[in-house]
């Protein structure tokens, strides 16, 4: 099987753009771009940092930081234009964006092919109770620790206040974003979960502080890669546990990012970073 949308596409009327090739129209970029340099002092505490992350620092006031996680087979560069162009600007001007890059792993579902992957996907079956794919939970935890590492390295830019962090992701990165929220012992500002699914939620309990954190989930109704029903089941399980999660489904959308979706995510981010 092919990897999850190696090229993330925007579908707007008859226009289809591949974000991995070229840049969006215009040049009014709102960020200073910096290539991530791993902090070697964190080597003993966390998994190895694969590097190649892209840091977008606001040219003006920096109040919040969004950590964004791409999907299977993609890269940090795949989402660059969504954030740093005058055409899209998915994040508010006061919000930095760290586009993380997954390590290279063999993916069982793709015949053992090596590609950027936050964890191995071992089969196409789904757990009806949790809404999860058959995933390697050890590697999911390893990638979660990698997200923690990046958050710790750059926390000084937001006064070491984790409540100024937002975590988000697409597809496989969506699952990792959920797990980061589940496992982090600090309160964050919010969570964005797009075109993915939850990791196992059975047996999880959430603090009263976690239940106050806004979560925005979004999915395409016609997604053939991660069926919408799977995400919806996971969202229901989280709502039943008292989490503050809103869920929107876009008719006709497949496993991709649409103009409407960008608008909805931007609206959510602006609402929690005012």
C-alpha cells in the first residue's frame, strides 16, 4: 500500500497544489526561519533527535508555540507553506511553529519500506473499542518522548510556561499529538487533531486540568486512508471521559487538507491565543 499522502494537497474548486513543491503565492512571510539544532544536553534523557525540524519564529511578539507533526512518509517541509506564506497563514502572528520531522523507520503496512514514520503501522485492522489502528505502541511512546524533548529545548522562548504550548498533527501526526497530550504531565494551551485517530484510550483517566484544555478535531467524510468513523469513535470515547473536544467533519474531503479546514484550524488557534 502507498504511504499516507506523501504530498499533502489543497483542493479548492479546480485548483490542486502540492505543498512539497514550490511556495505559496506572495512573499509576506510572518516568520524568521531557523533550522533546528539538537541540544546534546538532552541526549541522556530522551531518544535521539533526528533533527531536520524547522522552527518558525514570529517577527513580532512571541506569546505561544505550536508543535506540528506531519503524517506518514511526509516531512516537516510538507507543511511549511501552510504556516509561512501570505496566502495561508494557518497560525496567528503571535504563535511560533515548530515543524517536527519524524525518524526513518520500516513500516510493516508498506511492505517494510523505510520512510519517515512516527511509529510502525502493523496492519490495516481497527480496534472497534478504541478507534485505533494496529500500531506499534512502543515506537509511539518513543516519538512522544521526542516531542517532549523538543518542547523542553524550546520552552525558554515562552518563559518555560507549557500552558503556552499547542500541539497539533495530521494523520499519523494526529495520533502522536493525541498521545503527547495524554502523556504530558503539564497543562498545554490546546490540541489540534486532523485526519487521524486516537491511540488506545481504554483505562485512561484525565485530570480536571486536562479536561479544561480545548481540543479541535477535524476529518474528511470521504477519507479512504483513515475512515472518518474511526476518528469519530475515538472522539466519543474522549468526550465520555470528560474532555473538552469539538469535532467537525467536512463533506467530500478525502485524506488531505482543504481550504475550509485551514480556515477552521486557524479560527480555533486564534480563539485560544487571543
